[in-house]
C-alpha cells in the first residue's frame, strides 16, 4: 500500500530567537524522531528545505546538535551565559591592554612624585652656582633642610622607597658641596 501525503515542516519566523529555535528543534527531535506508523526513525525533523530555506541555526543544529552550553547547562543558564559572553569578550578586549598598561602608569606616577623633589633640588643646586641672583640670597641650607624634611615625611609604597633614599643621599651630596654637614 502506498500512502501519498505532504511532508510536514517545522516553520519559524526569521526574528525568532536562536535559543528558542534550538529548543523547538530539540523538542521536535525528542518527540518525533523515533519510528512511527507513517515514518521511519529519523525522518522528522530532518534537514530538508522543501519550500522555505533552512535557517542557519537549524542547519547548525542538524550538523552538530544543540550548542555546547545548551548541552551541558540548563537552558536558562546557557542563554544567560551566552549573553554574558557576548558582553564579556569585547570588555576583555578593552580591559586586557588597559590592565597591562596600568602597572606601568602607576610606576610612572610614583616616580614622578619623587622626581618633583629632584626638580626643586636642581633649582637649589643651580642657585649655588650663580651667587648673584636674588634666589641665591635665600639660605640654601634652610631650603635643603625643608626639602629633606618633606622627602622624609613623604609616603610611598615599599617598592618605590629606594627612590626616596636615593633622593635623600643626593640632598646630602648637595649639602656637602655647600661645605656644611
């Protein structure tokens, strides 16, 4: 006996969310993939496009099955994870170079704080060489003492403290150049 009938098709709108398309395909596969009175096992649902083109997600489903996350996680968690990954990957693409750059920027800021003292020390040292300016009239020893007091009270992270010790030794070198202890 030959039975003539049209083929059944599972049709969805183009704007249906891919996760729901996968759920529909899974449900149809689970319910209808076994043998029946009018069909052999695996005949429905099948990757056949008779009148309408096969959606890209349905094509992917027939090739590899449901997506990795939906195979290993509950549906709600798989969809949430997939959406978070869509947001997280671009964020990581921006954050990774930034995180590589931040330690260098932090080190530069800390060194710059110490080098400001060096600018002041250089001014004092230049004024020692030119005794005829008005700034040279100010007592350089008092200015060196104030600079050393500020440098001693300056707080820096432990990894940058050698810069302060070097600054203080350079202040002592300028003081020795003055000929005063």
